[in-house]
């Protein structure tokens, strides 16, 4: 049996700030448990819910050297959905109201976490064949493994996989500070290794030292090798192309299932989606205090409110869209203050057409997926994206920009061949977005039979984690079968 350890800064249900938590909290349970023992190690944050912290059991304690510091490490354990989760305890690093504080604190916090993960292995009686590291917060694990643990017999043969969930976030900080924090030798901080544009770069360290690098969609793995998508590291990505893999994320079909979803007003499947989805739409409009109009085009969006998610394009077209078209829009999320204010402005200006919820809840997100006619994702870039998969699962037609995982998971509608699962546009342009929304509206209003075919094709798509788990298992096998 192969032993795999996921190392990450967050995972559902214990802590979540974004899509990373969905991946690390859902994927492990989909591996064949007769062939793979997959476990997860996380920080033990003080901000975790008390009900979750109460389930953790103490395992052991020891000390680890981080440069000139000698720091306490406590290890706790819990089992969730049959998967063992370990938690690294140190209140000096993991206190606070959120998992992430500021870059100065986080740089030392995750250097400590990376060192503690490796130091914990002999105490856990779990020597993994592969450590699967996720994002820059774990980028130093491959670095420490090769530089500080390479001469220790216990660690012989451990392979590392480094997954990039979003290349924009790299964990960059001043070189002297990182040298002092990590205690790594000076020769590690060169342009061939950790140095990048005069700074130390944790993500780059993970990419350089890992045995394999993955991204969360095939298209994104190609995009990060270009100057436009490489975030300054495109040369490195091209150099690593032989060991760079794009493996599409999935969604948890047990959690996102309109037939059994307890958040919906009425459950439905592909056989009764036309009737039952309409009930959800009506009840959701009532809940939001929007005019209850069964035949109005209702569009939803659940997102961080940032440029990356296309809100600069949305800001440009909303007046024209809302002034001239028969449409209702529901936005949920939080982010940049200018976009929160912008959405509030349009909600005030068009009270019968726009609702804005600043914040996030699972209930609200599921109701948007299960009640809206279409779902909007006009992203500047999108490494994978999960919402477009969830929306198709619920029969809500995605309107997306053709980038990253959006391109890989949404097939553009073709009126002549009667194919496709959504609407898309290629260039990052507000009028192309407007054209895509209008195209979806026109089909919705003029040809319900064709629209319903689009809905059902999306519901038939298979975005379950089984496919992703099989690809990762193949990668683990290639790394360890020698």
C-alpha cells in the first residue's frame, strides 16, 4: 500500500478561505483505500470552530529547530470521512482570527509549518512514499527535505509533488529575512533556486525541488508557461515542463447533489429539473424579496470581489444590461471595497433587478446554484474554478471566459449542432462579456426546448473527484515505482 501525505494550509471542514480547502478536504477520500493510505496534515489554527477542535486528540509533542529558534510542536489527530487528519499545534504561530495574518507573519509561520511536517513523520509512525504539497505555504517542504533531511536515512526515497492552485500567490519576501527565518544555506538563495526578482520565493522553491509539479487544470498548466500567465515564472515553468502536469479538480458529488441537497427549497434530478428548479427559483426570489417572475432570466454569481474574477468588466456593462434587459442578478461574496460599493450602488439603483449579499454561506451558495438560470464567471484567469462545475451539476448554465479550468469544463453552445453546456467568450473584453450574456438570454427567452437541452447536458457531465484521484494515483505510481 502506498502512503501519501497531503500538506496544506487549509481543508474543509476544519478551515476554509477558498477553493484550496475544497480540494484538500475532498480529494483524499476518493482514492482506492486498498491501495492508497492518504492522510492530511494542517496547522491547528485557534480560529477553528470549537466544535471541531473538541474532536482533536493529542498524539505527541516535540521541538524543532527553525534557524536559531527552537520551537514547540504539538501533534493532534482527527478522522473525517475515513481520512486521518494531523494538526500541527503552536499558538505562537497559529493564533489569530484568521488562518492568514500578514506576509511577514505568514512567511515565518509557514516556514515553521513546513519544517514541523517533516520533523513530525518519525513520531507519527507514518513514513509517506509521497508528500503532496499544496501552494506556496508548503513550498519549503521539498526544499527542507532535500537540504536539511537529505542525509537522514529515515527520509530516503520520499518523493514530493507540488500543486499550484493559483500562481499569482507565491510567498515572496525579503531575502535576508527569509535566510534568517529558515536557516537555509546561502547557496539556496540563487536565481536557480529560491531567489526571484531580488526576493525569496517559497512557491519557486517548491517548484524547483519537487519531483513533480501539478496545476489544477490542463489549460492552466499551459498558460503558466507563457509570459501572460506565468506571473514572472514562465521560464521556470517551461524548464519544468517534463514534470509539469495539469490535473483537473473535481467537486464532491455527495455534497453537491441537487437530488439530496438539504439547502434547496425542492430537490430535483435530471428527470424533473424543468419543473422543480422553477420552484426553487420562485422561493429564492421570495427569500431575496425580488419580484417573483418565473420567466425572468435570473443570473447568479458567488465569488471573491476582485479584478481576477472579472468585476472590472461587470462594472462596465451593468448599467446597459440592467437598463435595457429583462434580467435579475444575484451577487454573493466579499472582497475589494470598491466592488462591494459598486454592487451596493447598482442594488440601490435597480431594486427590482439586483440583490447583493456581502459575505458567504454554504446555504446561500447552494441556493444560487439550485435556483438561478445562469451562473456568471468572467474571470481574467482561473486556474480551475469549481463554481462552474457546481452550477452545471445543478442545471444552471455557466457564462464564462475561456481561460484555465473554465475553458476545460464548459463546452460552448453550438446552435447548429445542438451541443455545448454553456456560453463563453475569448478576449478579456466587456462587450464580449455582454454579448455572451445576451446570447444566453436570447436562447432562454426564444427556445426553451433548446435551453433545457443545454441544462441537461451540463447535468450529465462528470466532474466527480474519482477522475482526478485516478490521475493523481497514476502520478504517484510513476514517482514511486522504480
